[in-house]
C-alpha cells in the first residue's frame, strides 16, 4: 500500500508544466485541487514507480496519461476505442506517451498483466469495468488498479461495492465523482 497520502502532499505536486496540452478553459479542472480533479493523484502514483510502463484505459482527451507521465522515468501507454478526441499536440508532444486504439485487454492481454499500475477511466457503466476487472482476476494480475468515477452512478457504485479484494476509496484525494484503488498485491 502506498504511504499515507495527504491533500497537502498532492497540492504540492506541480503539474503546471502540462497545462500547455490542456485548453485554457479547462485549466481550472486539470490543475484543480485534490478531491475535485484526479490529476495530482495520478501524478503522485507515477512517483511510486521508476523505469517502468504504466497504463491508462480510457484515454479520452489524454489528460490522465499526461498526469501519469509526471515521473520522467516511466513510459505511459494509453488505450481507447476512439482516439479522435486526443489532440495532435499531446500525441506528438511527449515521447514517453503512446496511444493505442482498441479494446486493451483484447489487444495486449499479456502486456496489461505485466504492468504495476493501471488507471481505468472508461465507459462508467459498471459493465466494462467488471469485464476488465474479471480479466485481471483470471489473469492473476499482480499490481494496482486505480479506478475513476466509482461513485458517478448506481452501476458504478454497485461495481465498486462488489469488489472483494483489498481496496481503498480515495475520492477525497482524487476525482469528485469517485476514485478507488484496488490492490491485487502489494507491489510497492
């Protein structure tokens, strides 16, 4: 389990160097305080690992992948079924980021089971989350799964409540719609 994370620790993480990749009208969110926006928490988690690859499932605009790239020793691989919302500036502006279009666990199952941290921010219907979670369990994944939006709606609440592995609700430090951490093993 990670050391005790405080809002003060997260507030001290300066992710402003990434603001150039985020449209100015969204800076309030991307640079937002812990408990409102998840990006400082993602940056913090990147510091727990060195010289490895971290994964984001559900890239959307790429800001989560960007925050995960906070630790310059790591490489980030982001997956989404549609990468059209990802700006060319972001795609080309950070060589430690790479993006793949498609369903991650069908494209690269062995690779996904080998990474120490997966940030999952897709669908938010509880169905795909469960499918992906079951894939990790069946594959005997040995890492951390950081879930976004665990309290966004009833299906997500049901999915989160149904997880029987060790877990921690980090909503107060992450995203206002819910952030949860599932420990498949203690990798830290």
